[in-house]
C-alpha cells in the first residue's frame, strides 16, 4: 500500500538534505518522537504543493503535505538564532474550536481592541494530544498580507499588490513555552481558518527523499 501511494524509495535519485529545499513530489519520514502528535509521529508525508505568504516585512514558504491516509497538513521551516525548527499545522473546524476554547474569550481576539488575557483550553483537549497547550497568549497584533499559490523561494514578487494573490489578515496565539500555537486567518469572503500548530526541532525529520 505504501509503495502504491508513494512509489519506491530506492528509485529516488535527487539528493535532498534540507527540508526547506522540498518541492512537490518529495517525501520525508518523521522520527518516532514522543513530543510529536500521534498523527505525525513515525509517519511519512508527501509534498503536494509549495505556497508563499507575503508580508510587508518578508515572506514565508508553506509546504502543503499529504499524510499516508490522504489527510492534509501544512508545514513551515524556521531558523531562530541559528536553530532550525519545523512547524506542523492542522486546520480545525468551527465545532472543534468551540470544543477546545472558551468562545467568549476566543471571540475577544476579533474585537477592535482585544485584551491580553491568556486564552485557556478546555479539558476536552485530550483528543488533541501534542497539538494543544493549556493556554495561549496573543503574539502581537493582526497583520495583513497576501497568499500566493506559488513558490517564490528563488524569485521576487513583481509588486506587493498582485492581482493573483489573495489578501488576508492573521494573528497568532502562542503557548508559554513557544512550542504550540494557534494560527487564525481571515479572508475577504469572511471565511476564517483556525489551525493548531506544533513546533519541533528539525531533527524530528528522520529522512528526506527527493522525487525521481
């Protein structure tokens, strides 16, 4: 079943050493690390596409991944003070948000002058082991940007306001230990995306496989 979905690993001929160099069709294995969510631990992922978030201060590359059962995840690679980290993100639905957070406190994030009080998760978070923290704090203010369904790692944007890019506003909630976060994105049509995120050392990637 594995070979049918991914193809044989031994056919890989492209040398791939860094996760930030992944391209569509590449695969990687995760370590069986206790710090990872069960859905990620020891699993293999395939890169479906590479997209770009454009901000006024820079850009961020996002990898859309497919799990072994077809489930979607998003991943970014960050470098902080010389240490490299990967962040896995899993989008959740509104009913899941309501089950995890006190909605009165969560809704304050969207107010014109949101407070800085921590947002705590409920006891129901047991179903999201290693995906959520006990509480989160707002990490800065809302920011605006553009989402590109394209890879701009080796090229520049023609201009900030690109007709092909989709504008959005976003804010991040971060746990006390900076390991967990909640990403909130609001789009022009009013749709709101909420993602649970977990950040781990890049060493949690066991092996990379360049596509043939």
